[in-house]
């Protein structure tokens, strides 16, 4: 007959780890969203300043905005890739912990 205290303990630890991992991933996604918003606002202000300085809205502003859009896209892509990598690592760690706990519980 299996030891119910080990099963409850394993279940509790698994639930706790899963909850902590989900919280961390949710916090990372929120931080990424805030960072992207802040970055877009900052780059927009920089583009406006550049437009004001040059006084040639039609030509120079278009170039600045194209550069801003390109930079924003690259940074956002890099940030999303980082979050994907962190999610994969966290998932692997959680899987390993669950396997280890399952192994211990079955002894």
C-alpha cells in the first residue's frame, strides 16, 4: 500500500513548484510588456526630437522612424526569445524536480 503522506507531499511540492514557476513566468511577461512599452515611448520621443531638430519632417523623420521601427522590432524579438528560453529552462527544471520527487516517493 503506497505511503499516502509521500503522495500528498509530492503532490503539494509539485503544485507549489508549478505555481511558483507560473508566477515567475507571468512576472517575466509583465516586465517584458512594460519594458516594450517604455522602450517604444522612449524611441518615439527620440524620433520626435530628431524631427524637431532637423525641421525636415518628410525626409529625415521618415528615416528616423524607419530606424526606430527596425530597432524596436529587433529588441522585442530578442526579448521574446529570452523569455522563451527562460520558459524552456524553467520547464526543464520543473520536469527534473518532478521526476526526482517521483523517484523519491516510489522508494
